[in-house]
């Protein structure tokens, strides 16, 4: 075998290796029907063979030079395809090794064939680096688009899980904790006052039906079914008077709701729903963790930039001699965290902590909106029967026979 034939064979090795690698990847993709994700290391090997052929094989003789250029052009085209495939499908750690070395092999192949100084050879290398950069972009652009799509899907799923968990905690947990407390209270009064036990059973039934309906909607959403649309809009602060009335009657606690004028109109629908959730969570925590409280104050007030909501309770009520207070079992601790994040998402704040003289206070500030007043909303808190409730100063609900 002549020297020219040996040179031609050495020059052809990188091109043949690249062609075999691409052919194997194509057959694998068509046969197995999976994307080629393991081409980075073999591509790096092909790039190393190309660099060895470029700088290790002497370019002597006219015929040898022509053959070398032809093989190098074929090899560069194959390497460009490999660059795009690796940049699109290979793991990130392997991509950082294979892509730069392969781009260098594409840019360096004409350097030994150029007659001239360093400037000419550098210019040729930069010129051939442009196709390599285009191949990299061809692989990276759809890769980044696919990653953004995956991130968006994951974020949507996370938001849906948070929404479901928030609904379960805010509504189902509120009803179930009420069921537990009412059942415990009914056990104490059943012997002495069966009528009060019957009333407690009625309240348990209503709370159980409400919790069951909420769980049915949640399960339907988890199964991908179309949950029945609620007959009413999302609850807002206009529904709080009825809520605190039910809570006070069920717990035997004096619950005072005070709301300054124009508060309802100052809140957006989302902020009003958040305020309702916050009050529900605060009352649920009173029921769970402060069953000895005798007073709960719920107050809405306007500040220059926000609506301030405060829910405070004491711990002054004590059980009657010889009896223990019914306490709800269970932990918790996730509700305030979720509500704090929800308030921040709306541009507000939420804090909670113990009071100096005993008790607990929750304070939330929700941003106001410039939307026009909604008389149909404000009337809910300004009707005479509502004013009687919100303006009261010493009204206490004490169901007969409960502590």
C-alpha cells in the first residue's frame, strides 16, 4: 500500500465513523421509536478522531490534498448533524463535553490546507465555526422550548395541587373540625338536655353535607371530570355575617364583626375571597386551638393603601367545675402558610402571633382596587339585620347546655 493510500485511509476514518454513528442512531430511532439520547460520548470520539486526522496526518501531494479536502467536507457535514442531535437530545453534562470539541473539529479541518500565516488560518477557522454555531442553535432552540413547556406544565400542576389543598383545608377542614367539636359538645349535654343534643346533630348534618359536597368536587377534579359549577359566586366578605353567626351559635362564643364603610367596594373579587378564607381559617384555629376562648373580634378597616383585617380571640372562658372542655384533635399548621403565600401573591401581607395579655391575633392587609363601587355588594353588610350584627358591642351566643 502506497503512502498516499495510507493517508487517504487515515483521513477517511473520522468520516466513516461519523456516518456509522448517524446510521446506527437512525436505525435505533426507527426501530425502537425513541429519541437518540446517548450520542454525546461517541460524537466526542468522532471529534477526537477528526482532530487527530487534521493535525496528525501530513497533507503532502496534490492528489492527497484533493482527497483530504473531499473527505473532510463529508466529515464536517456529518459532524454538524451530530452537533445538532447532541445539543437537542443528550443529557446536559455530556453535551458540554461533546458539543465544544465537535465544533472545534469542524472549525479546524481546513487549517492545515491553507497556505498563509496565522491570520489567514484563523480567519478560515472562524468562518467554519459559523456552521457549527448554527448547528448548536438548531439543537438548543427546540430543547429550550421543550424545557419551558415542561416547566409550565409542572408549574400549572403545582398551582392546581396548591389550589386543591387550599380548598380542602379552608372548607373541608373547617366543616370537619366543626363536626368534631359539635359531637364532643353533644356528648356532654345529651344526658341533661337532649334538645340541645338534637340541635347539635342537625348542625353536624349540615356541616357533613357541606364537607361531602366539597370533597366530591375535589375528587371529580382529580379524576379529570367536569365538576358541577357552583350555584353561587366565590364567597366574599358579604357572607361573613352569616358565617360568624353560625360559628358563635355553635361554639357559644361572642363573635363581633365590625366592618367600616366602603370596605367591600375597596376589595377586588379575588381579595374579597381571600379575606373570607382568612376569616374561615382564623375561626377554625380558634375552634381547634382555643376552645376556652370567650370572645372573637373580626374587624375590617381601611388604610390609605389597603384593607386591614384583624381577627383576635382571648382565652378567658374556663370550663365549669367538674367538666372538661371538649377539644378538637388534630394538628394543622399549613393553613396560615398557604394563606400568607396567597396574600403575598395578591400584593398584601399576613401575620399572626400571640397577644400580650393572652389570646391570639391574626392581621392581614390586602391591597385596595380602583374598581367602581358595587352597591349590590355593599348592601350585604349594610342591611338593617346585618348592621345589628356588625355594630353590636355585647352580644353573645350561648347555646343552652354548652360550655
